[in-house]
């Protein structure tokens, strides 16, 4: 039975274990009578994007609980009741943790959707250009998901085709280097076949620049700095992208499609279906008064640390977009401890599941800091490396991005000092965007950073998360990461 449940993650055609075992269920829509038309191909891609938009388990909160909460950026607020979430923050988690399990299985479910699209679309008769574009989108999504998985778990099962039988379920772990090879292959295909820009009908879909930008981050993680430099520079030189003048405006609902977003997960709020960006978990609990009585239904579950809040320098305008400590929703000003503010949508204050903001995966500023880091690793501090980070800093302090400014610009740093400065800048630039754990692990500073701030529970093996025990119970081909026991 467990094997059948596991298989359900990958096979979208089964409605129950009993139905799956029937040879020819009359009511079942199977592959043989689907994936016949161009509309079917489009539907296959919609399923992939819909999977990416599983914000409870993947983007944004699934990743948040592993990549933000486990760092110096975040902590458990008063709304947290799940012991598994406290365990993540306290580094007492193990293979039996429902948050890790939900992320893991949800990611593979969406990878399964991508694999179906990749397997089925080639045989459908329609224009090759669009066919390759759809395949590029599916491969981009698969690469993005595997990039997160290999960074979080190390060696992971590499599933590249639709699973159609029980014999295909017990997939062993593939060494990380091979997973990265596949990620790069998928992104190179996407880079060649995606559209350079999106028409109105395709707004929000992955483009060539999305694939190129993600490749830059993959190469940075692999410490292939020349390729990271070149891929980042390719996006930086693309005229359709750039820094928004005001950091605050990057995240306003009316500006959700802006030149800084290279790729984002789309949220369609204000539909009445509760399929927008969910805000309840990070808003204050029973604190902000509404004009008609009652309070905003926040939960204060996901909150920043006071240390992160206080780490921002005087004059850094990002602080007041990343956090807020007071708000007036029409019922009088309320004050509270620092809460996340970056993805707050005031138009949905009474319906917190309908936020219209998108969740950014890749921003132009990320490519600037990737470029600066790669240049510094290749040849040490240089004028180009300083200029890349200084553009981000100038915008942060409200200065013209393209004009040197003695009050904000970094200069004269050693290679090590610039490494530290870039890591700090990334922390301030991407708070609540779930980069921090990945950045600390990539730079080898997870343990030292958290230990310096009083964390005595973190161990060397915490640079990877454990595979869920339920997966090991089902798939006897899997092995556990070192350091973890049930």
C-alpha cells in the first residue's frame, strides 16, 4: 500500500489504489486518450506552473522553513504550534519531520508533472518552435526544483521520465555531481528554446534570461566562477532588465511585473478563490484594528529575528520594506515587534489568502551580486566587482544607481573583506526571499555564523537536511545523510 501511495506522487492518472489496479477502468482518463492536441500540451505546462505555485509546501513557505527559519534571519513567532517547526529552528530535527516531508514530496510531485510534459509533448503534432518552448519551460521548472533539492539534501533520486509502473518507484539516490549535470543540461536547453520576452498572454513564464540567470547561480554554487561571471553578465547586459529605482517599489502590488524580476512564481489574488499570496502567517496576530471592528487575521508565525532587524545600517531603505513595526488599517495605528512586510498587500487586508504579489525567484540585484562574487573569486577585488555591489548599495540608500557615491560605495577591501561584504549585502537585499541558508552553506559559513550568534545545537552535518524517513521506509534503495538517525 505504501508503494502505491508513493507512486501516486508521480502518476496523475490514478484516482485510488483500487482503480489503479484495474486493467481498463472505464471512467479513467489515461495517456492513450490525452496528450493529443496543442491544447493538451498547454495544459501539461499549466500543471507544472501550478505545482510551482504550491506556496504552502514549496514556494514560498516550504522553502522558508528550511532556508530562512534555520538561519539568523528568522525565528518562530507566537503563532507556531507545530513541534516540527520548532525543531527546525532549534536544530533538533531528524528524518521524522512533517515539514521536510511535505517539501520533499511536493517537489517530486511537481517534477513528475514536468516529466509528463517532457515525455508527452514531443509526440503531439503542432509547431516545433512552440513545442520546444513548452519543453524549455518544463525543463526550466525541473532544473529549478532539482537545484533546490540537491542543495538541501545532497544526493537525491534523479527521476527524468514519467513513472508508469511499480518497478520504477524504488529509485536510488544519484550523486550530486550527476544531478548538477542534468540541471545544467535542462537549463541549456531552456536557454536555447525559451522566448526572449513574454507576450501579454505568456507573462510570468520563464524566458531565456530566466534560464541564463539560474545557470549563473548554479555555476556560482559549483564554484565555476568564470561561467557564473559570464552568465550573470549576459543578463546584466540585457536591456529589458535593471534595478527599479526605489527598492520599496519592487514589491508593490501595482508593480508586480517590473524590470527587476527575471523570474517569479505568479500569484493571482483577488479572485475569491484564495489562490493568491497567503499573508496570514507573517502578519501580526490580533493586533491591527480594522475600521469596521475586529482585527487583521494575522498569525505571527513566521517572524524575523530582532538581530536581523537591528543589523541594517542607518539610512538603508530596505529595512522599512523588509519589516514593519506599526500599521494603520483604518482602525487606528497599531505597534508591534518587527514582522515581515515585504510581501504585504494592503488591498487584501481582510482576505489574507488573496494577496496579489508574486514570489521572486531571481532578481536583477541577485545577478549583480552573483557577478561581483564571481569576479572577486576569480581575481580578487576589482573596479567591476565593486561597481556591481555598489549599484545595489546605492539603490538601498536612495542614491542614483549609476553615479559613484562616497557615502555608500565600497572600495579598497581585501578579497576576504569583499566576500564578507557581499554576503552581508545579500542578507539585507534578500531578507524573506529565502536565500540566506543557501548563501551561508555555499560560502562555508553556516556553522560559524550561527555559532557566533549563540547557536550551540548546530553540527557539521546540518549543511544538509535528512531525507524523510517515510521515503526511506517506502524506497529501500535510499540511504540517509550522515548524522541523522530516526
